[in-house]
């Protein structure tokens, strides 16, 4: 018979400890208690727990110290913190420190039960990579992304994904959802830039029958549709300021009110947001609320551009051809070199479009550079003058010259050189090694 899950409750208020203990016991859970940071740390080190709930402020320190101790155990214990009502700063700080989730005082028992159920289903993603292999590529950049996604799946913290268009932000969001405890609940993706401002409130929060002309029956919105799961807000920078205010309230209160309704309803939704725009610059320009930005950007995930991981292009191209029905198609050597030297302003999405078009144009399932029909600017950059060198030799010479010039200008400071060249430090290091530059 499997042992029932064990929860450590940490608070210096005996009445709250009694209430939480009674609630969790009725759920069939085994509980233990601690009244201070020191006592909690001792119990975590000496016993086995499946979850820890701790107050943010204790007599001998902060609940963040409990979070830190639980995360460094050989088998890390998920921790949820209890914060004072309206203290959003503490909640965000706890999530950034690695807390699984948070509750606000006074503790609502329905939210407590929902949090505990969610926490006790947290998957062990420490072994990490197998489920993230849909993110193709073995470059250092992609290995780092996969490891971060596996880590993010262990929390309920809002995630903010940045990256250029076509770099795989929605795919990353879906993988976070698939690896987390909400995997059996809905994943709802919303393009914030595609919804007219006049419809936003009803689309996000739903409406009651008769709320406006045409509302012939009750209808749920995106938040209700994603209840228990994940709501992915793509291009969140496109939200108008009026909607940003409403979204902020939902994130703070974890409740929504349908258009035309008088009562709010509780929702349990994890928010993952993304944009290709510079949200910090939008905040400075007054086009995006700073308080909402801090609520969304608790933990960030940066998706690398394709030009920053050129070593992944051959594997990506092969996988995309297979997906497009071109399992028997081949890219000749010249075509592969042309792809490897192309800048890909549209990233993986552009690579897929290029290959789909090439499959339709090629003969005998053999794709040549002519079939790729790369953009003129890139074609000019990847063609050698008067056939003096083979294409790849010419590209290598040009790349070597640019890197050496940048290193000379920055007195061999690779970080500064990477910035000057407009690439990441990791990408520059890869290129320096590939070209044999000392």
C-alpha cells in the first residue's frame, strides 16, 4: 500500500496551522508542523516531504529561506508560500526564488485544496530531456533552453518568453505545459494582437446572456476555457492599456467576472506570455504597465534565433523535410551550405516555409540552391564573386575577416566583439572554434 503524501506546514500562527492541518487531513494527507525557519529546515533535512507550505514572515526569518533549503535537498521539495493580502512583491519574490506557487492571507480553503492537488502531481523532470526533444538541435543554446523548460515545469510561476518571430515561443510554452502538473488540463493559446479591442473583455472573461446585443446565451472566455491548465498569451505587448488593467486584477485576485455578471468566479490558470517586442522599452514609453510587466515576467525564457545556432540547421532541415512529407527528399551539399550561410530573419518558421516551397519545385526529390529561392539580400551575401572560391570557403573567409576585425577593435574582448557583431557570446565562441581562430 503506497504511503500517503506528507506535507510540512510552517507558520507561527497556531490557529492557521490547525486550519490547514484539518483541511489537508480531510484530503487524506499526512501533515507535520514547524513554527520557525530553523525548525522547518531541520525537519526538511531529516525527513521526507512531498510538499511544504510556509508563511512568508516567521519569527526568526523569511519563508524564502525555507524555499532555498527545500530546493537544495537531494530530492527537492516543492514549496508554496503564504503572503500577506495584497503584497504582490512578496509573491513575485517567492516565485523568482523557486517557490512552486503562493497563497494570499486570509487563506481560502478552496484555493488551498487546488494548490495542494496541483503540487502533488508535479512531475520529476530532473531527468530532463526526453520530453523536450521536440525542440530540435544539440547546440549549447538549445541544450540550455531544454534544461530551463524542464526546470520551469516544476513551478506554477508565470513565464515570460522572448525571442524573434518564428523562433519557437509557442512550442516552448506547450512543452512547459506538457511537462508540468497541468498536462491533463487545457492549453489555450491566444494571439493578443488578433482580437479587436471592443471584444477583448468578453473574449477573455466570457459573458452572460443579454449582456449586450447578440449575447443570446452564457459563454465562457479564455480564462474559463483554460481553468486548471495553462493560458498562453502570445504577443502580449499588443494588449491595450485598458485590458492590461483588467488582466492585472485577474492575476492578483485569481478571479474573473463575466461581462454582464455581478459575481466573480475563481479560476486556476497558469499564465505563460510571449512577445517578439522589447517589453522593457514599451514600459519606459508608457505603452505597457510596469506592474503587469513584473507580474508576467517572474521567470523568463529566451528563445535563441536560428542564426545564433547555425550548427542545428542540418538536423532541423532533415526533421522539417520529414514532417512536410519529404522523407525521400535530399538537400544537396550546395543547398545545405546555402542554408547554413543564410541569416533567417524569420527563424525556424522561415526555414520550414523555404523547405516546403523547395519540395514543390525540386526534381527527383533532390533540392538544389535554386530550389531554395533564398531572399535576394541573403543570396548576395552567400554568393562568391566571379566563382573565385567554393561557396563555403568564401563564406568562411568573409566570416573570419569580420570576426578578426571585431576582435581587433575590442582588443580581443570576445563579449564586446560579440556585441559589435550582433551575435551572442556563445555563437561567437562556436564560430571562433569552427574557423580555428586563436
